[in-house]
C-alpha cells in the first residue's frame, strides 16, 4: 500500500485519519505541524501527502 505523510494541526483529526488509513493497510507518518513534517519529508519520501491547507505558521503549499 501507499506511504502517506499526514499533516494537520488538529491532533484529533490526525489520529482519526491515521487510524482509518492504517486500517486500509497504508503506512502513515502523522505530523501535527508543518515544520516537523518538512524536516521529515526527505527521509520519509511519501507517495501521498494529505494536509490541511492552513497549518500553524506554514501554508500547506510550502510542503513542496
């Protein structure tokens, strides 16, 4: 299945979506803030990124 980078500043939403994706067999790397996700991006090399468009101090489009 897919390697997924999941980013949302709402911790409850991250947990809910991560649990659902894992139940479908995906490898999920959850983050609750943009800067931490950016730091991990090169190491994780996800196939899919799911993110909130407006994160705390980081715009989601900056995750490229």
